[in-house]
C-alpha cells in the first residue's frame, strides 16, 4: 500500500470525507493521510515543500498553479458549494453596501462582484475581510464566524458544508450561491508537478480512488454520512451536509475550457499578471481522461 499525503485547511471540511473512503482507494494500492493548515496559503506551501503531494481545495492553490509555482489541476468535481449568508435582517444584496463581510476564497470574489453589480451595488462599497480580501491567515466560517454575524460584528459570511448547514440552522439568510453566478469549482484534485512527472502511476491510482469514492458517496447515503461523521461533522449537521455535498458533486471531473480561462483571468488579476498564460500551465486533464477511458 502506497501512502499519499493530502493537505486541507481544516479537519471538518465536508469534502475531506471523499478521501476518508479507504475501500475506494485500497483496490488501487493507495492510502490517504491528511495534514491540516488552518488557512489557504499554507496549503500551497505544504505542497511545495514536500509535506503533501495533493490537495482538493482551490482558493490559494489555483492562483499558485496559474503563477507557475509547480501545481497542476487534474479535475474539478464540484462546481458550487459556497454561499453567502447574512444577518436575518438583511434580505437583499443591496443592503450590504457600507457593510463588512467575511469572504472565504479569492475565487468567490468575481462572482460576488457580478452579483452585487446586478443589484446596483459596487464591490468597492463593501468591506471584504478574510481570505477573499487578501488575508490568507484567516480561515473560513466556523461557529465563531456565524456568531459574529448574529452579533452584528459583520454583515455576512461565505461558507460551505458543514457550516452552511449550521448557518441555516442558526437563522442566517442565504443571499447568494456563488455557483449560480459562475460555475466555480470548489472541490478539485491538484497535485505537485514533480509527482505528476515522476510518479504518474501513483497519480492515476489516486484519481481512480477519487472517482470511485465520489460514486460511492452519491450512491450510498449511509456510507456518506459515516464518512462525514469521521471528519468530525457534528451529528445535527450530518444530514444537511450529506445532501449539500452530494447535490453539487460532478463525477466526471470535467471543467469546460471557458471556465478554465475564467479561472486564469481571475487569478491573473489577483496576482497582478499581464502576460498570456496557456491553459497547460495550470491544467492537465490527461490523467482524468485516461482513468475515465479505462472504467
């Protein structure tokens, strides 16, 4: 059995569960271990310094791949998951003008800007805190972030499962699902370039395990709930988290070229890059295509 290391920002992220399905990876000789960083920026550093070879999160790793820092995106298996939840008294995006929100992940920012503009609000009129405002030392919305909205310290937060379920249960108002504006992948498979070059057979087997685990999760609710329980999703959030994760999974991992180009343009804007960047710098779907052809 070959051990591979996957890095994730925090333990309770619901999509971690897809890598806890040992029975999906074992037939391909793969055992997945986790390390956690508590923020997006350190995810990239853990991959580049060799502590981890893989990740499934996108916010910091995608711009790193676009910048040519030695990461590749192999497939995208979720085209939405993050949503913007506001204080119960806020019923419209228009009411966010002049207020502060915590935005997890830079990839959500372009969708928010477009959605605000459609409601007559400029993004400059909103104060953005958290990773989406450039502070990658902060993490996504947990219970403390939900409470900060209820207390009125911030107006809204962007969260995904399981905290999106917790936000609904706490009475927060869902103003926007970012994937309804743009199909923004939020669960992908990324690998360090050197592993893809030198250990392609390993990468193929990891991809096989991922695709099998997704199939298992979609087909078997009890298994999916158990995997979510294993990553520490609280009992009261299990049911909602399962259906939310399942509802946005895309088993084929396909990412249309138009979305790839959007990702590159958004990342260029964040990084201050102006040169033309080929899709091949950030994306390599050959492993995905090989595995799907063999299934």
